[in-house]
C-alpha cells in the first residue's frame, strides 16, 4: 500500500468545522506539522476537503 506525506501549511483560525475535523482526522495539530498516512479513499477524501491548507507528497515504497 502506498503512503502519502501530508503537511499543514495554514492556520485553522476562521475555518469551517468540517475543515477543522478533517485536519484533526489526518493527525495534524499546527502549522508545519507532518504525518505519513496510508493512501486510502477515506484519507484522500479528507485531504481533498483541505487541499488548499496542506502540502501533499507521494511516498514510494
């Protein structure tokens, strides 16, 4: 299974509850925080909601 690295680049101030929940669901807590997560449809759906707030990198295994 492939992985993706997700890094938060914007603050959560003034964002919608759905966007905040997606950031928390991805395991991100503050600006410049990064997580390596599985490339599943559920995770990609959360990334799609906050794609303007995160940087995404594919990690090849």
